[in-house]
């Protein structure tokens, strides 16, 4: 069973446009969820792609940071 709801909450927290700095604990938890198969990689990429197309540049930048972290850590 995948915990997509937990993933969505962490992704929203990590890509919040109210942040000034990256939320590394949330980003690393996202990587852990994917690595432990608690969230399917396909679902994760789909959710991150939605954030990448955001009109807010800060949210898109943080989505790129999450994607980079997943590529490097998973």
C-alpha cells in the first residue's frame, strides 16, 4: 500500500512558496518514502511535474530541488 497522502503533504511542505530556504528534512523524508516503496516513483514524478509547472517560480525552483535530491539519493 502506498502512502501517497503522506507524500503529498511532504511535497507541499517542501515546495511551499512561503519558504525562503529549502526544507531539507521534508526533502529527505520524500526520498526515504520512495526508497522504501511507500510511494511509487511514478506517482512521485507525476506530483513533482505538477509543481514544476506552477506559476510561482519559487515553488517550481523547490520542485526542481526535490527532483534533484530524488535523482541523487534514490
